[in-house]
C-alpha cells in the first residue's frame, strides 16, 4: 500500500475535468457539473469537536466481515455489466432484496428521462430504526457505467464495492438495538451518466430522492449523509472532498484516527460531483468517501480493468469500520 501522507500535495486527475483540485479559486472558481451550490442557510451547523467524546465505555471498535463483503463484490461482478435498464441490473436488484429479507425496505421507483431515452431507476432504502430523533444515511450506487456496457466493463470497484459494503453494513446493523439515530442504508441508482457527466446527465436517483425527501419532510431529519464510492481499491486513498461538509469530513478523519486508519484518508483533496450533490444543495451535511486514485493516475476508473483483482478486503474493512465509527461518534452527541 502507498504510505498515506496528510500533507501530500494534491495530484490532479487532469483528464477528468469534473474533478477539481484543492483550491476552487486557483482553478478559476468554477464548479464542476454536478457539484453542489453552497448549502442552504438552514443547514445544521456543527463542528467535529462537538463529537469528540464517546461514552465512558463505548464498547469494542466497530468492524465488519470484510471477507464476506469482498465475496458479495465477486458475486455482484459475476452478473456482468449492470447499467440502468439492463437485465443484469434487474438481477442485481433481486440480489440486494434477497440479502435484505426481513429488513424494513422501501424503494423509490421512477422513470428517468435521459439522453439515451427513458429508463426505470430505483433507489433502495433499508431502514434500521434507532432510539434518537434523526437519521444518518449511508449511501452508495449500484448501477454501472452505461456507455461502457458492451466493452466487458464490470465495475468491480465503481458500483460493485459500494453495493457490497452496504449489504455488509446491513448485516452489522441487523438484529441489534440501535441506541442512537436511525440508520438508513441507501443503494442509489442512475448515478452514472448515460452519455457524459453533466448536472442533468448524472445522479438521477439521488436527485429524485433528495427532492422526494425534501417534499415529505424527511430531509430535515437527516443528520448526516455518508457516501461510499470506489472504496475497494487495494491501494486505498480516500480523498478529502471539497464539495462535502467540512465538519463531517473532519469527523470522518477523527473516526479514522481513532481506529488507526488515518494514513488512508485525505492525503489529497478533490472536488467530486457525486450522489451527495443534490443533498448538499439542500443543506444536508454530507461526506463523500471516494478513492479517486484507482491505479496510477486513476487509470482503472471507467475501464474494463476495473476488476475484482484490484480490490482488497482490508480496504472494505477500513471504510466500513470508519463509517460505523463515524456513526457512533454522531450518535454520542
Ligand atoms: C464516481 C464514480 N463518479 C462516477 N463514477 C462520479 C464522478 C464523475 C467523479 C465524474 C468524477 C468525475
Ligand atoms: Zn463511475
């Protein structure tokens, strides 16, 4: 693994104009398509130091069954490409539902109008109720890149790892009393652009759900939105995302430090338009945990080289346990 270095200078993924480096001012001050506008004035204000203490006996540090998480990823990848509208996409939905049997699951199904026509898009939410008033959403997308659908592309890291990690988090949450906020696991759909990533051709499911939850009052109850994307890379470097909420990013870093995993976090900073954008725009505190350094210069991203052999169970363990520790720290306040 690459040694982590918090003070490493940001490496620009030059080829991808939607990812901007560290300073928006230095980059001309423009925002990438899909990146959020500044949070609404009503956004809850907090600082990471508000969450610095846990109860005297917080119990053992959280952990996940990372071998099982990687096994899920293998099984998901075995379906083949899973773009919206495909038979494999429907098979994956059935797979997700089968692993959530007995859980409280709701979906948000709609028809998305895209540059490639109309497609059914379905967000899936598994709800684990807590004793505290409020919701923590942990999200990740399950669709895979559409333009690459006939190239042998299988999206092991991009789409596969996030889907699998959420299934494993469900295993960890299931059957336990939640002495904290309700946790909602959200498998988003239609994250990928159908043609080219723009504000209107991307994050179809997240845009629909953010609007739905704004209209039905759910959004006001969301204390934090934690997004996992491309988190299986064996060489794990989670970027600090400049379009996420600073205090929540700080909290994630504190959680990583508590577990001794800080060298895998925030060695560089990016600004990434992703599923959190529609929630950020509506003032929800968000943290996008994305490793946008997948192979040298992100060379495996959106290529048929995005395969399971590039992933490791340790990376899924690191991200899964840091997410759970972040939840625990949020619960403690
Ligand atoms: C992440 C994985 N994304 C798509 N697949 C979002 C993204 C799009 C990140 C464009 C950077 C540039
Ligand atoms: Zn992608």
